[in-house]
C-alpha cells in the first residue's frame, strides 16, 4: 500500500472511530467536525477532490482537523493518520512526574503505545487491524492527556521549589512535590513528606503548626 492509500485508509477509519465517540459526548459537535475533516482528507487522497496537489491538500485538511480538537480529545492521534505523508510519527510528551505512581502510569502508557506500533497493525491493509491500532492509540493518548492534567496539579520532578514566607513570625517553608522543608529563623525546623496534591492552604497550616519531631506520611 502506497503512502496516499495508507493515509486515506487511516483517515477514513479514524473518522469512523471518532463518530462513534461523539455519541452522547459533551463536545459531540467538535468531534463530528474532526471526523468530517478526516473524511474529506480521505476523499482527496483517493482522488475524489479534483486536486492535482493531493498530498499537500490532504495535509492541510488534517492540520485543520488537529486544530478543531476539543478539550479531552488528543489531537496527536491525527498525527498517526498523516505519518505516511509527513514521515513524522506522533509521540507522548515527557511529563516527568514527581509522584512515583504517576511515573509508573506514564511508563505503562509508553509501553502500550510501543506495543501497538511494533505489532504492525497500523500498517496493515486490513481495515479491522488498522482500526484496532488507531483505537488503541486514541485510548493511550487520551489517558496520557488526563495524566498530564494530574501531573500539573501534583508537580513535576524538575519543579523549582515554591517558597512560603508569612508576613509575621520567623517561620518559612520551601515546597517541592512530595516534600516540605519548614524553616524557623533560617534554620531547618523539619523535613516533611507531604501529599503530592497538597494545597497552599494546607502548607500554610503546616508552616504554623509543625514541630521538629513531626513527620507526615506521603500520600
């Protein structure tokens, strides 16, 4: 199967998958618009659009499809459709989560993505096999986007410390994901393991009430 035919097949099948996801979805209209763009790209690539510059026109349509993606839909999945034309394969961004549980989830998602790619299903001429690969990749990228939102709350491993300095008193603190260092007069008062999703209000409470012997269990 040549590059144009492979891209047309993937576009047609992903459009079908997205139309299925649109049923009852709060962003159903946006998803149907993406599916429509994918259908148009497939038609162009099959020579139904009357354009001599088929590949460039299809790429432009697929780019618009990515721009239409609503919150919760990973536009990267459209990159697997255009990959035969562009030579670029979508990947998962490195989240660098501080929370070990999040890091394990990210590794598992990378393994699932790799499993789909090495299976060869995406390059099959069989519609069912290609659809299964695209559906699996859509699930992986959707879960990765949800994990990214959690990491944004809980913190990255490369985060810079956030400093807390009260207006009165001698205490202050530095917070990194999972750890809080409380100071009193510039001296370390306590090193605390704290929940990754701890709020600023909870940190202020710890700054006020922590004694040197106190330790918190990590969440």
